[in-house]
């Protein structure tokens, strides 16, 4: 069966027909979660009839055993396998063989098997996982949904539709402002839409000043966003926030100070973990990283190379000299520094 668009899957859900196998694949986790929720709503709500596995931690045998267990006081049960993009090659091969040889097996009668692949499935490099994905797509009894990252034009339509479902109308300028401040991440955008809708209340029209009152997108917030995007090596967002700060008249010295502080913090963390053999929790405590941000910070830290971070300090020094000596190219030197930090491996 050809891989479906999310909107086509939504239409299929209305039929309330349950298929034996589903594959939700793509980089947009928000869409995967939504598809999973809609599929789960087709079943009797009971934890006895739902089992969740993580592909990197569970074996093929574990999942097969769950599939073959009879549901409790229901016709069907749902078995969810998360993180298929991290599934071991041997398990991917076993699943491929199982799906090929058991098209009308127990999954058709008493169980529904749902695979979640949180990545660009078209660029899968592990041969066995790639074969497994192609096998799912080729099966007549498997519903595959493309949950790829959306283009900006699609994001605009998404925002308008989400507000429309809440009984709100919104101008094109406000749509652009929401994308400008939140990027194209649907989870962030959905949270912003919810926040705006609650603020507006019963009023139908969303106004520009509604965003001004609740977005909190001040210089301080932008400075924090710059630090956060540099930590995550998000070059596009870093350059966008940097340009926004410059347009708002933020001083070059303040911006450079934020960048330097961010790089030094990452270098210190690298040193504590790699050279001093400190644990993540001890490093976070020493650097005074709030518990809420610990997981994200150390996941982002893995994206950075220690030598590149050291070279980044030299780039920052060059910017500092350009600013203090009043050179005309201080801004371009600052942009080059951000480009170097975010774009080097």
C-alpha cells in the first residue's frame, strides 16, 4: 500500500477500520504522536490491552510474545514499538521475515502492531532496517504514514487550520510572526496557538497586540534563544535570532558576551566529563544547570567537538577586537563566528 499523507490517514481514521500493522515515520514527532493517538482511540481504553516497547531495548521475541497474548475483555490489543530508527539490524531482519511470512497471522485477528520511526526514513543507512521499512510499505495490510518535517508553506496552512478549528480567524501577518518566533517545529507552534487562543477567550479575531502581550518575545528572550540555538547547533535559528537582535538594536558586546559564555560553559562541561571523569549530574551541579535543562544540554553537548569549541574562542576573541577597535566589519565577523560554531563538526 502506498505511503499515506497525514491528511489521508485522518480520512481513513473516520472509517474506524483497524488494520493489523501501522508504520508512522518521519522527523516530525508531533505528527507521529498525533497519528498514534488517533489509532489508540480505536481501541478499548485499557492498559491491559496496550503494551509499549522501545526497539533499542526490546528483542523481536519480546514483542512477538506480546502480539501473541490474547487481549483482556476485548477483541483486540495494541502493541507499540517506539524508536524503530534505532532497532537492531538482527531484529529488523526478523520483523521483515515475520511480516513476509505472516500476512494473516495473529496480528490480523487479535493484535494491532504499531511501529514509530522518528527520523527521515528515506535516508535510512542500515540495510536491514531499510529492508524492513520497504517491507512495511509493500504490505497490503500495513498502513504507512509519512510524518516528514513540513515545508514553511504547509506550516502556514497548518496554523490557519488550527486556529479555524478553535473558531478563530487570524491574519497572514500574524501567521508569519508565529513562524518567525517559533520556527517550523509543530510542537512549539501548537503550544503557541493554544496559549493565544486561551488569552483571546471568546473573541473570534486574533489581533497583533494579542501576540505582543503574551509572546514575551523581548530582547532578553532573544538572547536566551541565541544561547539555546547555539548549544543545539541550529545554524538557521542562530542566524535568525542574531539578525533579530541586531535589528532590535542590541549591543554587539552584549551579544558576544552571550556567545562567549555559551561556548565556555560547553567547554567546561566537556573538560569535566572527558578529562576529569565527572558524572553528568556532578557536572550539571558544578555548572549550575537547572534540572529542567540538564537532559537537553548534555544531549546537545554531544553535537560539539572539543577542539572546535577551543577554536571558537579564538573566533570570539577576533570579534571582540573588531568591536573594540571599531572595525566596519565587526558584524560580519560576529556572523562568521556563529557560523563556525554551529556549522563545524
